[in-house]
């Protein structure tokens, strides 16, 4: 379950990620999320201001919202509020991903079976950059931002004050990225909600 937030639009770049905002309160997929997939075993719902992806255990499936347009992360940011998350041993995962269309490049900020992980994929080859046990209170908000050629993965308890979880010089072009919110199950255990 998640909500997505962004800062006020930045006039310096077309389609900054900060312009993608959805409070998920209209009970339907907005035009901002035209792409994506919704597996029957992992239905997506917008309920009371929350995006919910509830998956049946053990089926190895997921569902996602993918932004209709590509966005520019340069000097911008995107964040999500995590309402509920897959705990350790659940076999579930949920993530915000920034994907470079058609190149096989992406950054992934994922809660994976109770671990908070950062993964970078270049030309289809993925590398886990860091991980730690996920603390749902300290990391209720996840933010990805870029400044001066550095990509920052940050966490926050309140959505106002963020601390660094990981950062590095950008390894992929962040000027054209799809924003992806997804969740799923890969083992026979408790459902992700």
C-alpha cells in the first residue's frame, strides 16, 4: 500500500519527476499511470487514498503502475509513502523503480522479504548496491532524488526530514525515466498488502 508524493514542479526541465503526483483517492487508474499490468492473482486497487496491490501467496506474480510518460529526475525527486509492507518471511516485495525506457537500465528501491535494498541495472545486468533490515517506522517514506550528478536514495519517518540510505554518481541517464510502482509474491507465504 503506498501513496506517491512530489515537490512543486521545477521549471528548468521538461517533465521533471516532481510533476508526477497521485493521491490515489479516485478509485481508478489515472491517465498518469496508463502503462502497467494487473495480474488477476495480484489485483491493484485505489482505496481511500492508497494504492493497494494484494497478491495471492505462492504464485510468483506481481502487478504494477507504470507512468504514462517518461520523467526527468535531473534536479528533481520522487517519493512514496509506505502504508503497509511485506515483512521478513512473507515472500513478498514492493518497490519504486526508475526505468530508462528501452535500454534495460533502472534503479530500484525495494522492500524485499523484510529487507530494504537498492539495485542498479545497466544493460540488463543487475547489481545490489546495499541492503538493510526494513524498519517501517523509520523508512515510512522512500525518496529518490538527483542533484549535481549524484543519485540519492533516502528514507524518512515523517516525509519532511530525510536521511541518506545510499547515494552514488549516476550510472545511467536520468533525463528520461519511467516511474514504476509494483508489488508481488515469489514464495508460498502470507499475502502482500
